[in-house]
């Protein structure tokens, strides 16, 4: 029987088969046999038994090599048959949004009802808007932390709670002002809603201080009891006086008098009194006779604070404490508090034996005996006594029972904080009582706030509504600044409501800074989406912000419309009744400058959008495009610019940016009267004008910059000021046409000194507006290097204007006047002005002598040096050019091993050494220019940076014939 395989083929061959059926050659047979043997050997290696008739299942076949065959036996391979990710997790993880602000995830629990606080805000007399200003590291933020810990139930004690930006936490200083809305109770148990604004203390962020004071009714100036008055305090007091804001004083860090310098109680009293006198002296110097009354603990407008001791007290709080403890019900708290300050002495320890006799012993002053000595005794016992004796002293002598036994074994500083806090009670109570008695409520301060902010001086319906401060009246609000969101993608508008209630989901009229009834394009009808109360690291969503309160609003398009400040009106108020509130001017002129551009030119759209957001966030900066196309950013100082550029890179653009070396803005002036009178013609040769330039009194420029004199000042009043204050004659005082370069920031004066018998006055008056525009254009961009002109008086002494309107059109007149002003400056010995920083250095007295030699290397000098009474510190005041101040603060810290504090403030302009027109000056390559070549060096480098390749020359402004005549005189080259 024949045998067949699984495919039906016969196995083997029959005898009858032909030779053709088996035609495989011996060579092919050997090759086929070798292939079969190789396959069998492969199966043996894989552990598969083979036989000629074995059936191999599909699952047993090896279609692909194993992982071990591919990677080798040394590599561990893992085969995962189950998804390792949770079903709720996305396969592609989204990009993490970087947070630039620290915010609470949930609203923290407070000691009061948030709903009750909001309801109480509807009563303006129960609201206080307070700006907390002062020196750097004077304890402002630490004091706010004390109030937060007393009013909030936080898992951990707050630390710098109002420093809610990551940059502030990293640097350890306050950069942006932050509002903390709290409900505080005074000593009598009455509640106040306090909108407390923690403002920066560094002088570079003075714009944030100004924005905070404009929102507040009261400014509490915080002064370190040890260091005394600094430049930051002077600037803050100046802002408060100019805005007619009530001022209170907080003498902070009184613990330093005890723990650091270890003064006796009497010496500590003298030190505190000296500090208060210094503040009053500055206040009188800034405000003059308008400031009244002075700051004094006896008047109730001074309090004392120490975050280290966890105490805040006033004379009134101490008086009530003594009355309560000793049951002196027959004595009035006000009468007793008045005896705790000044030349009041106690005789036998009884409160009925207090005298004002100057023959009393100095150590028996009431402030020393009744206030300082008890604090000294408690501090001394807490530090020196062992836990057992200290516990006995606290229980029996002080009567404090709420401190548990284990707490006496803690660190003395921690125990001292707990002990003093228990003895003196809540720190918020004396502070709230001072605000209640001294700080004006929004309804009481409404007329002062209106006078300092409102553009219109007329009594109109808007004025009446604001003065009433009625929550049910028409909506009127003022936006002071914009506040970043958590990721920096949008802004909230921080505002103060002056009338009515700003409710969410309402439509309002939003007025920009350039709005006027003549130019009404800068207005937008906008929907307000939500309203909030700002509380440091969290926001409370509310159903409206009533009149007299401060809050935040959000809405699609609000942050894109507002540049820096804005005015909000009810949608039903007619347009002819609306006026804006004054835009915030510069307290100090920004002079520190850098040029920026995107690293990748294709990112220009992101870059310009980021510059817009930067301009909105930093209210004091200036951003403009130079002639060469570069974007220039101008700020207050090195630290200010460093923070601004960081936000520009990481927060607003998120692209790589190229930044130039630090620069400064310059100014141009003349030091002599124009040497010649040049008749400048218009382009069509139909008009001509003659203008001469002469130096202007710097005091006039200072008053113009401070807006003490404006073109809105009545003509008679202005003439009287110039005659009596500046010594001008009556003809010159009545001939003032305009101030420039811009109306709210002027440093030059244009006068009409033409005579009626020599000049057609009617033709000249017909083109007056064009002449003023040409003058302001010339003053805004000077002939040396397109920098503003300062301290120059331009006088029109002759003019021939065509009677034909077409021949004397604005284009011809403006160009002609600009050229005439530049020509007048070039013939009046032009000079380049550079800004100066006033450097305030607080350091140990033994190293103060090194500062002079150190500043000499930067063209600086020491102008004042004094010892700080009662301390081993000295205060050094110096002057340094801004362009040479880069890295100065870092170098001073390195020189003194971190023992010196340095702050710089722009103070004035000075003439740069050298002649900017002298082309023979030697300017070496890659080396500092000699002193006498600085003006030329700065001028040429500024022109090159702006794309002005040619040299400054008078030849550009006169015709060829006139130029040859001037050269022949030998006065001009």
C-alpha cells in the first residue's frame, strides 16, 4: 500500500516511474539536503523537535526575532500588557502654566464674617483707606503680617503675606503695592473696614507709592526707630502733601533700641523723640506753612510698633491699659494719655501726682516710667530668668494665665513674642483706634480727594455726587493701576469708587487718560464681569464695590483699553458732564535707560504686545521708539529696570530678548545768550522769524516740572508770580506764550518780545498755535542729539508772516519755528546735560570714610555725612552721574561685606564736562574718554545709536550764504 504525506503526495517512488520523473541532479540533491539540515539545527536550538512528518502549529512558529535576540542577553526587557496610566490622565501631558503670583487655593478662615465686612463697607464712615509707606526694611510688611495673623486662621503664621509675587519672595523686598482688606476692631470694640495698601520702600518703586497714596485717605509713614528718616520717607511725605492726604506716623522696630544698641530707657526716649522731630522737620520743609498740625504722640497721630515683640501701642492704649489694670475709673483716658508725652514727670508713682515742672528729674519722665520701663522689665525677665522663675513672674506679677507650662521652655525670642502679645493685647486695636480718631473717612475726605485728583475746578453735578459719597448715587470711580493675574495673561483694574456702587455684569463708560470733551475718542462702553476685594494672597468675590472703598474689577477688554489710569462713569451720565481724573505724573523723572529688541525678528509681534503689557504694569516707566527703530525703556534705577526686564522676558513675551548696555537720557541747554540774531525763513521763502535763546533760572524749570505753574494759571496770577518770585519785568512777565516740551512736563519758556511798530502783531497772532507747536517740537528734540531741551528761554524778537493763509499754513510755520529754535540754541553755547543720582548710604561709622574714595572713581563726591544719634551708624549723602552708577550698589555691598545699605534717587541735571561741538576732542577706542571729551563722546554715541550719522552743526539750519558769513566772523567753524 502506498504511503502519502499530509499534502497527498506519495512517499518514495514506484518501480515503474520513468527516469524523467526523477530528474534531480546529484548536486541539487546535496544542496537541498544541506538546507533541510540547517533548518533542523535551528529548530534544535529553539527546543523544537523536528521530524519529517511533524505538524507545527501557527502559534509555535517564530515569525519575528525575540527581544533577547535583538538586544542581547545583557539588556533587561519588559513587556507591558496593561496600561500603566490612569484613565483620567491624558496621554499627552499639557504644558504646566508657570505661576508668577502666590495665591491661596481656598479662602482662608477669618475671625470675622466676610459677608458682614462687605455689608459694613456700605457705610462710608466705617471705612478707612490707608497707604502704608516708609523706608526699605522699616517693617511695613511685617506689621501687616501681625494684623493678618490676628484676623486670619492660617495653618502657618503668615510671612510677608502681601508680597504675593514670586519675584518679591525671591528678592525679599516689596516691588508692587498690595492691598489687604480687613475688618479691625478698636480698643472700644467698634469695627472698621480697613483697606491697607502695603507700598514698596525702595526709592526705585516710587511710582507704586504714588499710586497707593492716590487711592488712600490716610498715609501712615513707617520710620525705623534706629535709622530714622531716609530718602524714601522724604519722597513719601512729599507725595502726601501734594495730594492733600492725612499723615500719621508709625515708629517701628523699637525692639532694636533694646536688643541691638541696648539703650537705656531714657536714651531710648530721646532717640524716639529725635526721630519724631526729624519727620516733622521734613514735613515742614516739604509742605511749608500748609502742614498743620505736627506729628506728636500727644495728638494721637503717632503709634509705636515692633513685629519682633508682637506689639503695637499708642499713648491712648497704654492709658486705657493702666485704667483697666489699676481700676482708675476717676481718671479720663484722654487726660492720662496727654500726660504720657513731653515734659511731664511723675513724683511718687501715683497718677494724681504728675507735674509739668521742668525741674523734674529726666529719668522720671512719664513716657519713660509708665511705658518704656515696663517693656524693658518684661524683655529683661524673659531673656534672663530660667523657665521656672519666669513662669512664676508671669503668673503672679503680670497676671497672664493663657501661656501654658511647656511654652516657657521655648526659645526666648519666641516666648517673648508670645508674652508681650498676651500682655498688651491685639496689635490691631490701637492701630484701628488711631485710624478711627485721626484718619478721615471717605465721606469726610471726599472734597480733598476731589481737589487733588479732579481735572475740572468747577462745581458741577459730578462734584456734588463725589462729595456726598453716596452708595446709591450715580457711579463714579477712579482706576489707579492695573494688577497682574496669577499667570500674567491679563490684568485686574484696581480702583476706588467715589460715588455709587460698581456692580458686576454692569455696563460703564471707561475714559482714558487723553479723554476730553473736545477729544472724546478715548472713551469706551465696557461691561464689568466681576468685582473683588483684594486681600493679599486671595480675592473675595463680592456683589459690588460701594462708594468709598477700594477693589478690583475684571472684564473682557478692560485691561486692553486702560494704559495706566482711567476714569469710570455710570452709563447714564451725559458726555458733556464728564471729566477725567488727573493722570499720575512723575514724582521723580525716570532717567535710567536701556534699549531692547527681540532676539528673533519673527517674534516682533509678541515683543510689541509684551511691551504694551509692561507699560501697563509699571506705571512709572516710559517706552518709546527711537529714530533708529530701537525700543527704549526708561525707568527709575537699576533695580527697577532689572525687575521690569525680568517680567518682560518671562511674564509678558516669553521669548529671548536682546538688551543693550545701561544708558541714561540726556538733555540739551545753552549757557549763554545767542551770539547772533539769525533770520530763519520758511521753506516757501514767504515767512521768516527771528528767535534768540538764553538760559532760564533753574528754579523756574523746577516749578514748571512740578506743575506749580501751568498755562491754565490765570494770566494775572502768572504775571504776578514771575514778577515777584523770579524778578521778571512786567513786559516779559506778560509776554509768555507757552511752556514746553509738553504742557504737563515743561522746562522751557516761549516769550513774544516783538514790538508792534516792527512786527505785524495780527499776522503773528494768527499763527500763534502753529508757532507754539513748532516751539514744543524743537524743545522735545534738540539739535545736538534729539534729546529734550531744558532751562532755556526762547524769545521771538522779529517775525514776518505772509497774510496769505496758504503761504502761512501750519506746515510752513511749524518747520520754520523749529529750525529757528534750534538755530538759537546752537548760537548760544550749547551744552549737554546729564542726570545726577543722589546716593544715600547707611553704614557703620568706621567704614563711612571709605565711601568718598569709592565715589571718586565714578565721578562722584560726598556732599554730606552725619552720625545717626544713639547708634554706631552713619549716613552718607553723595552725588554720582547716572551713567556711572551702574553696579554701584553691588560694589558698595561687596566693599562693606554687606554692612551698608544704598539707595539712589534722581536729584538734578548738571552740565557734562566738555564741549559737544568740539570736533577736535580726543576720543580713544575701547577706553574711557577723558573728562574734557565726555560731552562730545556722549553726543556722538547717542547720535549713532539713534541713526543720526552726521555731526551736530549750525550749518544744517541756515542757508549757504549765511553760513559763509558766520564762518568769516571766526565764531563758528
